């Protein structure tokens, strides 16, 4: 049993089991990859240490003996601790080695051959953009100066912009890795994009959507920073997944449905509002070999908030979905919402700072709508009028609402 004992004596190993982190998981996953013959023993020890509930980096002799006893129990021959027991252990280990080895291969193979390198695509900041930018897989940038743009990838080899400009984007991809494009929509603008599968995505102001030129394999994955409304083309054999750039442990998966995702990086939460169909909110740890997947199923008319810091779904409730998706029509609708909440939504859309004077009631409830196609000044005028107040500009992109 010396092969097991060496890990029980390794404080770094025990610390990993007692206090796992992404960094520690990555270290030991790489260790198993380089030492595949150790995978089965490590898996056995992880199971036993998990049952024991180890909390310290250093195990007592009693704890070590208890773990070794559990290993004997696993192979079903606790009474005989010589010869035959080792054969049983390694029969059990051989099976685990195949399972662990296969999992490692699939994990590393998938990461290497199927997942695009997203970080390398994020060099252009949203804040620096004044025009809507479409960045192709060859780093070619297309600037679109219209306030509202329409982009269509659904043609077999053509990309059509604003129903008139056509680009040839043909060419066979033999790498097995999706060729990723990205759409950057600056503050104060809006874009509608039709993906290669026919799904439509409305991308809100101050947002980034990273997506493949064409979907390949058995899934459809896009990446979002900001806000977007998805109208997913149904395909039961190829689920559609939205991954948020600010938290790679969380995603939203659907087959064919309509839903809104708000994941601006300045907030700790990701808000999903479901208009039609069904979506799954998925929590998946980075380490797919040792992690687990939790799902929350949403129904139409529901809102759910994912906390990035707490890693849980919070504040699940029934809502009036029109309030959350009217922006795709260029409108900001409010029905008895507090002034402060409306101010935050206007701030996000135009990337401005709005302060409320002390004589303004932040909880004053308003009903009405704002036209997001208007200029900032016109929107501020209408917002202040709705609150029976006035506004003044106090600095660059800074405004004050006062009596």
C-alpha cells in the first residue's frame, strides 16, 4: 500500500482535496496526464478522502489508517491484506485508469481541438468603439456607422450588411476549430445579427458577441459581454449555448426559444429573462474532469439572476417580459418602476453618469416609455419631465436631475 501512502503523506495532495481551487485542479489534472498510471490511485484516494471529510493539509496516523481501511473495503476483501488484495486493487485500478485516462483525453482533446481561443479575440475594447465593428476571423474589421445595423450570416457563403453590402466569406475550414467572428456594438447603438443557423441575436448598446462563422460539431456556442436578446432556431440535436465572458462557469442552454441575457461586466449578476420556450441555466466548474454540472430550468415569463461572486441562481421570479426586451424595438418601457432603476438603465445604454439631487425621490415610481433612438439630451429631457424635474449637464457624459 506504499503507493497510496505516499499521497497521504503529501501535504500538497491533501490540501488539494481539502481545499480545491481551479489552480490546484489544473496542477493535479496535468500531473495525471503526465503520470496516467497514477490516475486510478488518485481517484480512489479522492473518493476516500472525500468520505472522510479531510480539512487539514496533514493527516494523522489514525486518519491514514482509516483511509487505507476504506480502500480495502472498496475492493471487497478487507480480511486478506496480502497477495490477493493487491490483485483486486489493481483490477479495480485498471478500470479506473481507463475511465480517468479517457476523461483526460476527452477533456484535453476537446479544449485543444474544439474550443476557440476566446481571450485572443478580445483586444478591441467596447469603450473605444464609436462605430459598430464586425471583426472577421482573419482580423479584418468592418465599421458600420449606422445607429441600428443588420448583419446576416445565414447565406451559405455570403455575409450581408444592412441588406445591401455583400461579402464572400466562403472557404472550407479543415481545422475542426470554429472560425470565430465578433460583433462590437458601441454605447448608444444597436445591432441585429442572423447567425449561420438562422438564429437571430439582437445585440444591445455597449455589448460584444463572439460567434462562429459557421456552427460545426454537435453544439452551437456563442459568447456574450453585455446584453442580447436571442431568437434561437430550433434544432433538438444541436443545443444552443450562450457563455458569458465574465464567468466561464455559467452558461445558458436552449434548443429553440426566445430569451434575454444581461451580463454587463460592471455588474456582479447575469440576468436571464425567458420570453418563450425553455432554457437551462448551467453551472459547470472549469475542471470538467473533477467538476459537476448543476442546472436550473426556466419557464416562460420568468427572470433569474446568477450571482458571479456567490456562484448561485438568485431572485427567480415572474415578470412582465416586455419591460426587459422592449429595447430591441428601440424603446425603454417602465410601468411603476422606481426612478433610480430607470436611471441605471439609461446610464447603461448611453454610457453616461446620471446623479439625482437630494430633493429628488429616488423611489418615485414612473410609468411611460423612452425612445432609445433619441439623442442623449432628448432622452434626458424626457426622463426629467417624467419625474416632474429638470436636468443639467455637469461634465463630459455626466448629468444631474434636480427640481
